[in-house]
């Protein structure tokens, strides 16, 4: 039997070296984790927030755990440094050194002030392995709280803000059709949703853990999800109100909606025609020897009829407004189609030039892959075509012929050599004697 001490059998030199290497790796991993926890965005937010409720209580306990975690780590660091100093005294450790190292590495040699178990004792002793386990527990519980709070803050406030913005749009729309608190049930509902969302956001910011549902079982730190029960309920309530307001709009503002759509269609047609006129000037400057159609202006008669339709609505002359709207809707769509066709016709030469440029570059890439990029004829024809396509004004007919000449030259060089007929093997005959 080997020599023993209270820490168990005395470790030999190889065991000591392996233990120190393992402890050094654990020390580095723990240190990295601690610094990551220290820099975690959720921890910084918790430090600066005015907390209440569950979050305030848990953060107070977590801060104490983090402080204790660093105390344990400092004690672990001191023990590891002491062991390394003993091992470095001499190349071949003496028996006394090995006994001391065994006690340090395997015995309860690490004393933590205040006790790492969170008890009221002044100090507590641990083995290095037990201390690592305790640090892992403290780290996991601290990280769980920080990650949970950060997850709630990352998810709920932004969603509440988006819903609040949608709520404001719905309120404005409701007011425009006379849906107001005290005058319509949906107006009262909007007031209730507003109050609930305001209180919910404030509560989420101050007490995020009150809106956290932890995962069951032994889940990893931060396992769980934000509790969106209240948010989802208010979102459904707002959707119900919105549908109610849409029903009111259908009854009271059908004509106004149609007028808005008409104005939008005519506005898009005007913008498209303006774009076509601008494009025509560009085409005339960049493309030569081509016919560019003239772009006409927007018809004023449609704007005049649109103004008449708005006047009919103000006067509640629905019998005159209805047929006029039907006629205007069809003519406005026709006008938008005409504007788009004008833009397409005007920009067609630019599209042709772009297609020729693409074709030229594609063939250039193809001959380059086959090692023919330095062929003099190809270089001359490529340069000629490129000068034509990248000059202004560009003659498309001449440029197209230049591209075709380059394609033909490339095709001839890329074609496989033909086998003379007299050397071709005859069908059905082999080399037989």
C-alpha cells in the first residue's frame, strides 16, 4: 500500500501535473464565464433599473451570489497559484512536496470567507472539486436570472410599443368615423386597451421576472419564455375593435375610401408619366439612331371629375356619386396602365443596351474560361463592341452588329475541330485481320 495522509493516498508527480493542468483549464473556463456574466447586457440593465416585485427580490439575491462567486473564484485562484508554486520549487518534487500538494489539491484546503453555501457561518472549507461545483451552481443560478430578465426586456417592450403604435392608428381612424369613448362601445374598448398596455409596459420594465415562465425540469440557465398572456389578450381585443371600425367604415365611408384609392391611382399614373418623361431625356442623350415615343401629360379631365366626385360626397348626393365613381375607377386604372406602357416603351432602348452589354460580357467570360482571352481578333472585336456600348450616344444597330461579330469569332474558336472523313472509322468494322 502507498503512503497516505488525511487527503487520501499521496499523489505522485505525474498525477500532480495532470491535476494542475486540469485545474488550470477549469480556472480559465470559469474566468471566461465570469467576465461574460459581468459584461452581459441583461446584468448591466438590472444594475441601472428601478426594480420592483419579484425581480427586485431575485436581483438582490443574485447580486449577493455574484459577489460570492467572485470570492470563491479568488480563493480558487489563490489555491491554484499556491499549488503551482510548490510544484515549481524543484523539478523532481520531494515526498514532503507531494504530501503538501495532495492535501492542497484533494483535501478541504480552500477556505471561503462568509461561506460559499450562503449560510451565516463566517467561513467554510472546500476541496477544489467541491468549490468548482459550488461556483457552477452560483453561476447557473445567477445567469438564469440575468438571461430571463434580459429575454423579457428584449421581447415584450418592443412588441408592446408596436401594438401601441397600431392602437394609436386605430384610435385616429375611430375618431374620424365618430367612434369615441362614451359614444360607441368600441371607443370605450380602445380606452381600456390603452390603459392596460401603458400599465403592462411599466410593469414589464420594472418587474420583468413577473412576466417570465420558466421551463420545467432541469433546463439550461435562462430556459423558459416571456409570458405574453396579457399582451395577447389586448392584441386580440384591438383586432376585434379594428374589425368593428372597419364595419363602420364600410357603411359610412365607402365613398371616401374609393375617392382615396382614385387619388392614389391617378397620383401613381402622374408619377409614372413624369418618370417616363425623365427617362425619355436620358434615352435621347444616351441612345442614337432610335425612335423614342413622345410622352403625353396627364389628362386634366380626370382630375376635374375627381373634384366633382368629392363635392358630391360632401353634399351627400349619392345617386350622382355612385355612377361617377364607377366610371372614374375604370378610367383611372386605364390611365395607370397607359402610363406604365409609356415608361416601358421609352426605356426599351436602355433595356436593349443592357442586354447587349450582358451578352458581350458573358461571351467574354466564356472565352476567358477556355484560355482564349488573349486572342488578337477577339480582343479587337471585344474592344470595338465595348466602345460602342459604353459610349454616348450609343448606336444600338451598329453595337448589335459588333456584338454579333464578336460572338461569331468566339464561336468559331470554341468549336471543336472536325475529324477528316478519311480517318473516321467505318460503321460496323473493327481492326480485324
